């Protein structure tokens, strides 16, 4: 007998929205599918995908998230009954594996969690021919890197009625959805649940950049990485001062930020020109490969009347950070920055 620690509210998730946006997002995994073989029973299929395809490890201060969508689809002409979906292992708190962030939302029926078996069980009931049932699940990413599996098993009865105590043959089909969890400091990616603050940071060749995204009204995915000037060429514009170091900060986050996001930049002294000052500092921006170079120079005021804008520009003249450069970009969109 499974203990039901969470009795979950019925709801419909819209994972399709994750992959939409002006610039695209962190890649969603290709959908995996397994169906009952024709000789074994009705054609009922289980399909599972997750976003993003690769996720950064969680820490206590900066958790990462993964969104899973599982669909049970009845491609047969007749109904099947007692349709269930089991998902495991899911930890109740932040631990070495996937753990709860929010309760799963099924499009029909209900789901419950059993702590003893670390299993979510969704009961969809009767599934008519030509229909499907879906469940969306958002989990915190593991704290350890590696390939982390999550097991999905669908079962149903071939009998004619929900109340029949002997409904007939039971069919099952299983899928393992594996997620690559990375601790690579030069790339950061996560799913961003709606109304959830997320921070991502990347480090490479002494440069450390980050983005802080306040809670947004929509779910999305986010990826932060460095892009080489071999892939996105750059020539310093005449009469401007440029940092060295052959990398752009590339942020790929669909949607426009409201509230605004903040991008934090740090360049080591070795990449800062002697001609650089806080007064002549500008940020170089390319929306996408092939787009025109834009130069961001506006300073932020208290009302943020001009966006994008720059603030907290610092170029220490003494101390352990002497010669380094840091600044923050406040923006409602993203792209390639240096």
C-alpha cells in the first residue's frame, strides 16, 4: 500500500511553451517513445521528454531545474482502463538525485507520491481510443554531475470497464529518461519555472560572468555560455576601448524579462586595456550571429527609464582587485555580450 504524501491538483501543463522565444532556449531532449507491440495488445504508447537536454548541477544557493513531460497515448480504437504511470526515483528533498520542486500536474486523474519507494504514481483511469493523458513534472537537478536516469512505467488493463474487478490482461511499457547533469563551469543551463528566481554563472580564462533573473510570469529555459570570436568574429570599433580575451558571453533565454534581468561581468586585469576607465566603458552586443554590432553605453538611472543600461562599473586602482573590471547590464532581453 503506497502512502500518499501529496494529493495533487489536476492541471494541464504547457511544455511546448518552453521551446518558444525570439532567440530559442536551451535545447529540449528529443522525445523518447515506447509502444505496446501489436501482437501483445492495443497500441498504447508512452512518450517522455525533458528540458533542458543538459542541466547544470544544483547547489544550495543556486538550484537547477529540469522539466519532464510524459504522455500516455491510446492509438487504438477501443478504450483501455486503469491507466497508471509510475515515475521514480524522486527524492523528497534536495539530495544526490532528482528531488521535488513542484507537484506534477496531470491533464486528467490525479498523482500521489510514496516516500518509501520514492515513486510518483499517476492514475489516469479510463483512456478512450484516440485520446491521451499527460503529466508535467518539474524537479530540482541533482547535486552531483553525471548521467542521471528517471524511470517511467505505464500500465493499463485491456478490460471493458473501470469497476470490473477482473478487467483482463494488464500491459506495461517502460522508458528510462536520462539527463546529462554537468559541473562544467564554462556553461550553465536550467529550466526556469514560472515565478521562480534563477541565477546562472560561468567562468573561463579568469573571466566570471553571471545572470540574475527575477521571478517571471512564464516558464522558460536558460543557457549561459562563452562563445569564441572564432565563431562570432569581433573587431574593436574605432575610437572605442575593448577588452581582450576571445569570448562573448552568450545568454539564450526565450522571452522578455519583466522584471528586468541583470547580467554581471568581471574581467581579470590581464584582459583590461590601460586606456579603460569607468567613464569610457561600453558593452558590445550582438543579438544573434550575423546581426549588427550594438554599443550599449547608457547608464542606469533610478527609474530605469532607458533599458538596456549599465551600472556598478568598477575599476579598482589598488588592492587585490587592482586593474580588474566589473559592471552590470540591466536588460529586458539577451544575446551575445562582451
